[in-house]
C-alpha cells in the first residue's frame, strides 16, 4: 500500500530537519545529542528511586508545591519557545538551512530558552517528587543540553554574521553558571 499523504509530510519534515539513517550511525547532524536528550526527558517520568521515605527524607509540602509550579512554568515556557522559533525549529543541533536567526522574545534574554525551559521543568519534577534520582537526571540533562547547545552554536557562528555579537551580550542557558553560560 502506498504511503499516505501524512506519511509523506512527516518524511519531508524529517528530511528538512536533517534526519537520515546514516546520521543516526555517525552523528553527522547531532543525532546522538538529541537521543540523549530524549532518553533523559523520558527518564524524568520514572517514579522516584529510591523512594525518599526509604532514605528518611520528607520533602516539605511548600517545596513540592514549588516543584509543581516550576514544572508547569517550564512546560509553558518550552511551548512558547517552540512557537517563537517558527520555521527555524529543528530538534537537532544543526540549524535549519536558510532559517533566520531568532533573537526576539525569550531569545532576547537567553540564547537557548527551550533548553532553559526543559531544565526548569526537570527541576520542578525533582522537587515535586523529592527525588534524588530526578536531581541526578536534571544534572545529566544540563550536561547534555550544554553540549548540544555548544555544537549548535559552532554552526550558528558560521551561518549568521551577527551571531557573535548576540552571543556576547546574551546568556546561553542559565546566566552565571559556567557550563550553562559561556559568553
């Protein structure tokens, strides 16, 4: 049976983003960074381990409420950052060919607001669950997103003549944290 129109549209979009079978094997467009990111994000859905009560830990209710608020805030900010990128959006750290450089809105305050939003949501999940596992997943996610952003920026510097000035004045992901802000 031939592919449906929606299958063709999905394949076209994946192709525009730079996905290929070979890329998954040799990481030519940063596919491994994306895979690590997705695995860590999916891991955030795991239950807390070990259970905080087994360790004698009790997460105070106000801290859990703060965690819930941060989780919601992070998710909302992620959606807004995705929408702001428009045609420049790609899940890979390889920028879309010919896409304009977005530096307005959240991108005026942070070069990678989507990554920042994911970290806020992950922190919220760790606090909400009172989970050491989720705290470790947050740290791993910060390492992966920092590496992915650095790879993306190497390419952005070659594609956009104004990127160096933008980079010099705008924090990367989290202002003041060396791995997450390199200016």
